[in-house]
């Protein structure tokens, strides 16, 4: 059994904030994989389900970001889980928008939600760091994370959330590398080169499939007079 906790602040006022990308991640997993309804538990909202045969609990602490550890620790105690069974999804200023990294253990790097979790259960838990970019100056950080994503962020944010959902079962199984591969297929899909396209056509022919038809050749119109065409036949 695993616990996935998304970090954010509760309430409609904060729902679209950059700081709430952790909530967005677990919301997408719940919606795409048929999890049960969100219920008020553990000083937050929790939903239960399974992925790839692994029982999974999703958690959104309602304690506000700075007290996230209270909710997470309560859920771990209830299910008799260890920090190693926990994965936390959180915003990451030091990653470019749309990038993601998986990390096991280590420091909190000044993130208030992680700082609170450290204080309650230690540092030996997993994290998925979700890049939101940096405003450029530390004095602008608070306003930046507590503002909504810009309209220009919509495409990469949607791809990132889809990728998280696609790879969630792999993450629940403890395969962080394959989770990141699944995510990358959404956020940075491979481009097909002309050489690869030629190989695909050759492969289709070997399987008896119809290859794309070549473009038709258009011949120029014959502008000769009937006398010129007759003369040219006997040259």
C-alpha cells in the first residue's frame, strides 16, 4: 500500500495557484483512474483506489501548506505505513516549467510544506518535484507561487498532469525511472525523422500493409499544333 500526498492550500481562492500543483496532480490521478470520492479525513481530503494491483490512498492536506506534516503523519499512522511508503507531489521553483524529477529522501530546500513533513516524519520519503520556474528574485517568490498559472502555461501544465496520470501505476510500484519515461512521452514526445519515416514505410511493406502512395507526377500540357505533332512523329 502507498500514500500519494499532493501539497497545496485548501479553498477555491488558491485552487489555480502555482503552489497548488501538488493538489492538481493527485486530482488528475483520482479522476483518470476511478478512485473513490474524496472524503474528509486526516485533517484533509482522502480518496482510495488501486493502481496496477497496488492499493493507493491519495491525500490533500487541508491544514494549509505550512502545516502539511500534521495531515500526512496522521494518515501514515492510521494505515500503519512508513515514510518509505509515501510520495509527495509538490511545486519546485528550481525546475523549469513542465519539468519533473523524482527524489527519495534528502533536504526540504526551504519548501514550507516539505519542512513541515520533515518535522513530523523525517526525510526518508519520496517526492515528485514539479517544475513551475522561478520569478527571478527571491523577494518575488511568495507572490509568484500564490498567483494562478498564466494562460500561456495551460498547454504544458495539461501535458504534465496527463503524464503524471499515465505513469502513476509505475510510481506506485516504485519504478521512478519508468514513471519519468511515461511522463516524458507526454511532455516531450519523440520526433519522427525522415529516415525513421522511411523505415516505418519499409516495415509496413514487409507486413503486407499499404505504404503511402507516391505523389502523382503532373506532365506539362502539349501546346503543339496538329501539323507540328504529325511532323514530329516522322522525325
